[in-house]
């Protein structure tokens, strides 16, 4: 087995056809600042030391032109994706109150058997989002 191991995850991707609604949700409800966007194709947000990329799956399924300056291969997903944001127990309580105050339904709120709390909710595209304590994975 190789000793070469990735240092971490740099970006996470979710898909949403209505990018304006996604931008309104992630900016207005979660407070993320838009890093960059391209109408009809993508909106990117910084999240701590990582990036959260929201792509329109219809647009990203199109292969790049042969003379494209950024020859990113086609990609995309159908159906709801998932991302979990790390938070302390106190922060999870505050996020739950904030989300409910914005009309966002909490689908689940529980303690994991090995310790740590999670709350689950949905974004404007139906993606499953979670706030959880890192200790659910044995991290601090």
C-alpha cells in the first residue's frame, strides 16, 4: 500500500438546477459569502478552509470545448446529495434555533450511540445537510 495519502478535502460539491435559490439559501440562511459564480452554471462559497461548490447538473454534464482554457471533464449527479458541517454541541443548538427561525424544517436531531449530536435539514434543492460534532467520527 502506498504511503501517499491526501492531506484533506479541498472542495465539496452539491448540485442544484436553481442556482439563484441555492445562492439565496446558502447566503441568506447559512451566511456563506459568495466566492464566485457563473450564471446558469455554478456558485461557489468558502467554508472555513474548504470550498462548497454548487453546480447546475445540466450545465456541468456538457463536455468542454476542445479549445477551452479550463478543460474540466463533464460531471454531475441526479437526486439529493449530502454534506455535513462540523459544529460544537452549543453551535448545533444555536444553528437549530436559527434554522427553525428561518422556516427550515429539522428532519432529525439526535445523539449518536458512540457520542456526538447531529441535526439534519434540506437546502432549496432538496440536498441533505447536517451539522454534527466531530466526535461522531472520533475527532475533536
